[in-house]
């Protein structure tokens, strides 16, 4: 058996094309473009590349991008003042503060300061609570992208057994909540799970989000299972350079699974697409407009 490759780039491109039409509808209905504000503190190269990519994707989708870059020695109070101004700005529908933040800033305080209805990362405690009880919420982008890929690949997920490896607030926990919302039977596994391979082997769906390169092996996987690899790890390559791998030993798992996301090109492209989606959802809700079906 050779697993089907789940093409996240193609899925993200199709979604972004649809979102551009939704953004045009919003503009025509309200007389303004939906707006996303990004805040970058410091000069971390990887964060800078990511924030610029978000801004470019926002503009390509027909929305306004408001970019704020602050020096690495920015005081927490100054960052909180900027967040308060963005909360009050009617042209801003979504606020994203790029993590990680410098050591002098408490990330939790900053996240909690973002208005929940503009929290397009879905990290605010109000949105995590709403997600947990099945209420209307802005949902973290990466797990939302994973569910999109799963439903495209499998259709109805109802009744399937899913194992999420990883219990982070950013991916693992919201991923489990979303799968419960799809009527899956869900297990959250982690570093202290006893006989982790046996737990994973039960699953029809495996979501690996643990941050350990190629930890999930081929003999962990139930034949025909669908595997979503959230991990992005840089490891040494044979030529003395580095290469990107996921949390799943791809070649081994692909011989057993029914479908698998590659790294890169799987989950990663969906994250920015879902950020755009969340911005449009927030904009519609703030404007009192009905959301297009399926958004």
C-alpha cells in the first residue's frame, strides 16, 4: 500500500480563491475592506518571513493589511497600548500578535488583551471556552486547517476513532475539540501516555503535533489510516545542510497509511488560509452580516 498524499498547497489555494470572492462581497456590502492587523516585536528572521507572508496573502485576498513592527526592547505596556488601539479601530477586524514575544513581555497578558471578536488566532480564553462547549468561536488556524483537509479527504468523520498526539493549547487541545465536534471518538495522547504505539494503532485518524522529528513510526499506524502531520522540524541533511521533516517518519508511514500530509506542503499552507478565513468570519460578525454557507 502507498498512501495518497494530501496536497495542502492545492487545498489552501482553492480556499484562498473562494475567500477572495467572499472578501469582494464584504467590500460591496459594507463599503470597506475587511482588515487584518499583524504585530511583530523584534527582528526574529523566521517570524519576519511569516508575518510578511501573512500580509501578502491578506492583500491578495482583497483585504487590508495593517503591519506593525516594534523593536525587541518594547515594553509590555507599550504593546498593550497598541493592542488597545487596534481593538478600538473599526477598520481592523482581526488582530494577530506574532509569537514568541521577547522575554520581558507576558504573552498570556497580551493574548488576553485582544478583543475576543478580533482574536483571529483563536487563543483568547473566551474563544477557547466557546470552542470547548461547542459555541460560536474563532478557532486556532492550524487545527482548523487540519479538519478542512480531513473532511476533504474522508468526507463525513462521524464515528471514526481519532488520536491526537500532543496536548498544546495551540494545536492539540483545540484539535481534539474540533474532532469531537465532527462526532469522532477522540483520544489525546502525549509523552506520558502508556504504550503510545498501541494507542495510536487503534486510530482511523492520527494527528501528530508533538514537535519531535519523525517520532511516529510505520508500525504505529493502522493500515489505511489517515495521518495528519503538523510537525515542522529542521534536522541535519546528508549534504551538511538541513532539511524539514514532520513528526511522522513519512516513508515508513506512507507504506501503511491510506493518506498522509507531506512536510512541507501539507498542513503548513492551510494555516495562513485559515487566518484569512477567520478574518472574514470576524468581519462579517462585527458587521452583522450573515456568513456565506460553508465559511
